[in-house]
């Protein structure tokens, strides 16, 4: 995994965590939807190969 890929993956995980923390702080329907949308976008990018996930973070 290149340094650029690690930085992009780290940025996406940070954004995802921020959405989840936002929902935890204010459990509104809008924040829940934002967190779910972020999770779906992350999963789709991983599935399509748009992001590379470090092997230590994948389950075999």
C-alpha cells in the first residue's frame, strides 16, 4: 500500500468516524442517515476497488 493510498484510507476512516461521533452526540434521524450514507459510500468504494484497505484491517 502506497503512502498516498494510506493517507486516503486514513482520511476516509476519519470522515466515517466523525459522522458516527456526530450521530452519537446528537442521535437525530438526519445524523443517522448521514452516518449510514458514509458507511455505504465507504463499503462501495472498497468493493469497487476505489480504496485500498490495509490487510491488517480486513477479516479473512
